[in-house]
């Protein structure tokens, strides 16, 4: 039996309650197409698409949207030359692209969070997985030491840090992607007695301002923002490992992009 | 006649069409209170409040919310010790705090944008002010040179940059605060033939991903994110200068906070 895009998607979503509304979708692509190879990535960027073609893969599994938006892209973008060149490459390559976002976040534990925690080697420190945060009790480290550890483990060139960097941290909350916003992150510091939150991104006038005030008041609290892609790419790397184990005859590659932002 | 908080607010909002809904509000504070001194700041952080008290000011004019949210803070925050300590300091100090956000953005040109452009010394390069973007035609500079210039002029330790940093830039769009999101920023690159956008912040999966693709396709486009506070504080500094000129008998100070984030 030929393994098809549809088989892969059924495998990825099995056991998860159907979602009435979801951004997850095979587009472009036909569920009946046979899988020649799979690339997983945080986003199906121009670079990732080119690498997928070079690797002979015909299915990209991406966490974020292809055209710079969580929801389907606006019609006005279709006149944009960057959009047009990318859309043409996708069409000519006969690639299938499966957006795998909502269902992966509904794994137990959240597949993206699990990938990050594994990449950090912190699986044994997890005390609780909740839908949008995982709480860990780690051997005591200073916030600035944790920042260096994160950079090394995730092989990322920088992180953004706020609060008291010499705070001794034991209770740590991890919130991937855009979950670093105030309504998600701020209440956890007090309610869960967190010393540190490690997040992807969030509005700058929310959690960072709270942490700055906390530090000014003399509290030992800190915040580390990894970047959105940097916090979620390890989940897509872990997904590639899982698919490779499940479908040993299919070439599966995780493609890590360069960070979109550099710091100057 | 004693100059009151109410007089200052009337002056700041005169000539602007009344807004049905606005976050702008004197809270706490009584419009009848006499003004002893004014501090303007991007946010009424713990540090800014302490400095206002030390300066003998009794009115803080802040652009962002006091309690880490664009909208009024959630009730659950009232149990938080950081919230409580800050709220107690504000109450004991008898400070008035005026949130001055929506009306200032409705100045012609936008008061926050004007302050940033003045701080850059780029007033003569403006070709068009629109409600959410100002378009400039500057003497040709490479994107990386502009990044260094921005750091020097704004006295900020870093910026985040994406795209082609060696791009020669002439047409530049400036979008302050959270206007760096995809729906605001992306269409401008093609429609206005922009070489560079300088913005405050925005979701990382939108404009930065677009610019990364554009650069990968060989296009000379770049994006510089200043940070939300870093893009808007100059507008509050300019406001202090204007108030000082208008009310020469009132001590007016702009207080610049340290950046909430450092980079490691």
C-alpha cells in the first residue's frame, strides 16, 4: 500500500477530538498523493521550501501559516511580488503543505511544548502540564545562567531577558509561541510562585513591564523571551523524530531556519 | 488662577474630535487638583512613579496603561503583590495619572510619530503622514547604517533587524508601537515601494517572515524593530517639551526608563 498525505494526516490527528474551527489544513495538496519524503519546519519559508525541494520531499508539515498570517492571507497580498514568487514556486514544485498547528497544541502534553522540554533535557523536572503552560521544578540556577543554557541547548544566538537576572530560579513556567502575553503569563508568577517564565513572545507592554516593576520592587523574578520560532521549532524537530520512527521507510527531515531577526 | 489637572487635559485634547471609546483617562486624580509638576513617560512604571515623587511632580502623563494592559486590568490582578505594592505607592503619593494614548495618536501628525521623527532629525524627509504610517524619502543609506544611526539618535542599546541589511534604502516607512504587524506593514512594501520599515513591535510570524522571504528571493528589503517603548518614548519626550513651552511656570520632566528587555 502506498503511504499517502492522507495517511500521514490521519496518523497525526488520530485520538484528538475534532475541532469545529481550525487553521490546520492541507493546502495545496491532495490527500491521495503518495509521500516521497517529509520536511517539518516552524514555517514554510522560501528557504524551507527550497530545501524541501532539494531534499526530494513532497510534503512540508509546517506549524505557522505559509503567507505571514495565522488566518488565511488577505486577498490584497495576491498582488504582492514576494507572495507571487513564493506561490509560483509552491505550485511548480507540486509540494503538499500541511499546516499542523491546532491539533499539535492539543496533544497531551502539547506536542510543541514537549519538543522544547526534551530539547532542554528537562523532562524529569516537569511537575504539571496544563493546556497553555508547563510548570517545572528545576535544580536551582540563576536566571542569567538559564539564559545561557537555553542559548546553548537550542543553538540560538540570543534571548531577550527582563527582571532580576541574578534571581535564583527553581519554579519555572514554560509558555511557547505567543503565550507570553500578560493575561496568560502574569497571573502565574503569584499564583504558582514562579521565579521565572520562559516564553516565545508577547506584547511588550504587558509581561515585560510587570517583571520590570517586580524587579524594581526588589523581587527575584525574571522573564526570558526565546522568540516565537525559537520556542516552537524544537516541537517540529521532535515531530520529525516521531514520524521517522513511525514510518521508517519515509525520509523525514526537520529543517531549521535561520532566525528571522538578528540583533544589532 | 491655579492651573489644574483638568486644564492640562483640556489643553492636550482640544481640537481633537471626541472619541466615543477611549482608554485615555485621569485615574487616579481629580481634575480640580492644582498642578505642582508634570512627568511624561512611555509607561508609569514603578521606577517612573518613584522618580516623579522625587522630582516633586504630582501629575504623570503616561502613554501606556499603568497595570500591564491596554484595557483596564483584570480583577484577578488585584491579589497580585506587584500590583498591590504599586497601587499602594500611587495611592499614598496622591499622584494623578493621566493615560494619554488615543488622543495623542490622533494629533495631525500623530504626536508620537512626530516625536520620533524629530528625535531622528528627519522632519524634512517626510513625504506623507497617514494615520498609521509616515513615509519618508531619505538620503540613501544602507539598512545596517540606519540601524546604527537609530541606536545612536535614540540612545538605545540594540535593535532587531531582518531582511537584507546591505539594502540601499531611500523610501522608508515608520510605524510606531504595535503597528509592525503584517496587515499594517506588509502591504506597504509593494504598494509604496518601501525599501525599509522601521517599527516598534508586531507578531513575529508576520512581517519578519515576509521580509525573510523577500531577502531570500534576492530583494533589497529590510525591517528594523526598535521595540515598542523605544519607538514611542520620543513622542512623550517631545510632549514634555511642548508642555514646558506652553506652561513655562510648571516644572515638566520627561522620564526615560531603562529598556524592559536586555539582550543576552
